[in-house]
């Protein structure tokens, strides 16, 4: 027991540790058996909350997980979705369960955001400020209330509607307008309504259907750009070839290495394939009278809304289409 620690907390900690060890033995099963159809871990909770570890019966902050907790709250406040934050945690290689693969889902992120211990308590040390915790949970509550307000035709597209300035997802207000709530951005200068977004998207999609050349994008399928490593390896092969005692094994290995280096200098560009796919999607298609959610989700990567009411589409091949509805900043003065 550490100096100054309450005896009851010490014995509670020891009891939890013993229980966790016994339970771990009783319920242990292969990791793959706990995976759901989509790869998420099913039917299991951490016994010690994420971000903490127990040392001598006392809860301490885990340095790696503590940084992840802070990152999760900041990303959520900035407008990132639970699903995208889960993907970010996987990309960062931080496991939710110690010693296991970094597999996350939206529910894990949600549990962390809702957990009241992170601003600190009698037992758990502080990881984030209470203001950050409160802001994230107020935003979460607003999102939950907002979900029921989104019309059916926008539900599958809402994650695609982003601020053109900061790239974060826009939120729909109760008055049918959309706005940016990202921490380091600002509110839109003009009201952007459901009808404006629907009309602009229909206009741009119909323009692409009528004029397939609008989806054209420049780009070579592949490109080889040699670097200094290629030249150095060539010089090494020349040196081996000029040797009085030629070592054919070394030369063979050097030539294989040269091929590897050259391969690393080759850049593959999938834009031509994506452009061809878009042309097939738009070919011989009738003009749209309403939002075709399937077509939009297959052809469009994001719907952008600027602070001055310019609505645009970014197609999957990087081509950007713009609907000319922009207001002048002068009008806002």
C-alpha cells in the first residue's frame, strides 16, 4: 500500500485484480471467437477503464492510452464522427484491449466519451479537463437530438456534407439549415437549407450526366521517378562488375535489390480507373428528378458547403464540380 493511500481503496484494488485474474482464466477463449461479422469485438468490456492501469492497487494513467483519450475527445469536439475516430485509433495502432490487435468500433469510442471518470475522481486521476468532457457530451446530446431531424433523403448523405473551409462534417439545425460547429472554424455566413443543398446536388449531378467530359481528370496510370538510391545501387553493381574477382552471387543480389528500389520509385495512380468507372455510372442515364442516394454515394466522395453558400461536389477521382450560388462577402457587411 502506497503512502497516504486509503486502506479501503487498496483492498478494493487488490480484490478487483484477483477477480480479473480468475475471470480471465474462466472465460478465456480464442480472440477470433470474440469477433463479430464486421470485425468488431463482441460481448466484452474492459475491467479497468481505457486510459488507466493499476499499480500496487492504485489507479494510474497509462501514458499511451491517456494520449488516445485526449485525442478522442478533441477529434469529437472538432466534428469527427464516432466511426471515423474508431478508424483513426486503428490507424494509430492503439489497442482497446491491452496485448491484442488495434480493433475499434463506434461503441468503444462512445463509451469513452460518456465515461465520467476522465475529468478525474477520488479514485481515477484526471486525464482531461471537465470543460472538454462537458463540451463533448453536450455535442453528443445535440447530435442525438439532431438525428431525428434529418430528412430520410439526407440520412445516408449527412456524413458527406462537409465545410469547404475546415473539412469537418456540417450539422443540421432544427430550422432546416446546416452549419459548421468545428472548434477552429466559424459559422456559415449565410443560411444553407436542405432545399439549397438538394437543388445544387441535383444540378451538378445532372450536368455530369449531360456532359460526361466534366468528370475527366488528368493523370498517368503509373509513373517512374528514379531517386538517388537507384543511382547509388547502379554504381555498386558497376563496381562489382569491374572487380578482378567477380562474385556472381553478390552481383545477383545487388541486381535484385536494384529492381526493388526501382519498384519503390513507381507510383500507381488509380484516377484513370476511377474516371472510367464514373463515365460508366453516368452513361445513358436519365436526368434526375430527385436525389439518387445510391448513385451519389458511389460517385461522390464529399459534398462541400462554403461559408458564402457555394455548394460543390468532389467526385471519387478528385474532380470538383461547383454550383454557382455564392454570395458576396460585401452583402454581409
